[in-house]
């Protein structure tokens, strides 16, 4: 059994009489990245700020690795990256990363080694002696992530790590998180459901300060029924649904939006559903763009 890293019990936070978080109770275990989603104003940043020790809850109990947020025992064990984090424009990147390492209690030599390690982890080692204003927005975000990785923390809280990035840098940030996940648990607040779907095994959904579902599993191999999502080229939707519906093991077919079909089927079907679907598409001379196992995260959360 994996160790519990976060425990929240009846957590509440109020701003000027308005509840930002209402009676949150949940536990999270170490392991794969965990997504935190919800509309603007849902309370995501407030929750991350409390977990980081930047805010104190109005009421309720919070423990990270058995300690309250901000406890000295968590130095080097927990780190956070706010959405709008910026480095000081007056100093080089390496100087600032060394400084942050020293704040964690590292010697100057250890901090220099650690600064170079995290810059290499985000593929920016050659930029260490530049000042932040020289960097592009995407490079600046990667440096900020490097800062959060100093000391090899066990838990990293990321608030919108890919906001405003182009697709190339989004892919780079995703790769960085995936590569570091073997020894670090990431909690990622984001509106980018596609990225969370690729990275996370479970999702926390907040809406108006209330946890709508404690844990939504992104991939559930034990479910009695499974799903395949198909993105098709232009096709006769009713005919597609009718022909998919009669395939062996299919339980239900939906068409939630144009040219997208979700096929629900029994998990104990003796034939491979993806092969059946491909054969059906080929026999009818249709064309598809993408086949993926499971529902999209958007469908799981909101429909």
C-alpha cells in the first residue's frame, strides 16, 4: 500500500464572508501525477496555497506527510510553483537556483550541483548564466519548474504549469513531469484536460469550493464495462452508430459531438473491440482520425 502524503479533514476557507473552500475531506497517496480541475473561482489556487503553507485555512485540519503545511520538517520535501512565478531579472538563473538551494540548507557546493542538475532536467543547462528576461515564455516556465525540483522533493504542487505555452513547450513540460514522476508526486492544477488525461491517473474536481468527486480514476482496468472513443472523418452518424451497436460485446454507442463516437462494451468480450471497430470502418469505407481506449477526461468529468 502506498503511503498517504496529504490528509485534509473538513477543510474550509472564507474570504470576506465568501466560502472559497467548503468542508473538503480527502486523502492522497504517493505515486502518479494527480490532476486538480475546476472552473475559474472553484478554489483550486486557494487549496494549493493552503497545502503550500501560504494560507491558513479558516477551519479544518491539513497534514502533509503527517505535518501541518509550512512545518520545518517539510523543507526540501514539499515545493510549489505558483502560476505567475517569476525569477528576479537582476541575477542570472544559476545564481538564483543556487540561492534557493542554500535556503533549503544545502552547502554552496551542493547547491551548485543541484542547480545544474535541475537545469539539465529541464533541458536548459546551457542557459544557466543568462538572466531571466533573455528567456522566452516557455523557457521561463521550464526554469520555474527547475526551481520547484531543487532538492528532489517528494511532493510538487504545480498551478497551471502549461498556461500560455505553445504546443512544443507544453509537450516539453509534460515530458519533464513524466520523467520526474518516478520519485516525485505531482499535483497539477490545470484547465488543459488533454494534458491531464495523458499525465494523471486520478483527478480531483472542485466546483464552487466543493469537492465534486474525491477521486476520479482516469484509467480503470477493473471496470465491468470499458470504452473506446473514436474521432471520425465526416460520416453518416446514425448509420455509424447503428453498425457499431450490433458488434459483439457492444453495450451502448453515443455521439456526444460531431464525428465523435463513444463505444461502451463489456470488459469480458472475447474478441478485441478495437479490431472489430477497425474492420467495421474498413468494410463501410469510412475514415477515422483517432481511436483511443477509454473516455476523454472531459466526458468523464462533465457529462
